[in-house]
C-alpha cells in the first residue's frame, strides 16, 4: 500500500511539472520567481492527489487479498 502511494505521488508530481511547463508555453503562467512558485504549487497539488489515489488503490489491492 505504501509503495502504491509513493509511486502514484511521484507520478503525480511528474504530471504537475508537465502541466506547469504546458502552462508556461501557453502563456498562462508567469515567469520569474512567481513561475517557480507556480511550478512548486502545481507539483504539490498533483503529487498530493496522486498519493491519495495511490493510497486508495493500495488499500483496495491489499484488502482484497485479505478476504
């Protein structure tokens, strides 16, 4: 279960980086120090959502083995 949460969290952070890069290219996100903060927030949000999803999936996998 922990491996799923960590794996999904890292994958979510990677998706957050890609989302921030796409936002920079489209001109939605600004540059400079604010750009780094927006990148960090995007990584954090997607990483937290990915870890939560990974915990849910890991719980479903391990719980089904216990039955």
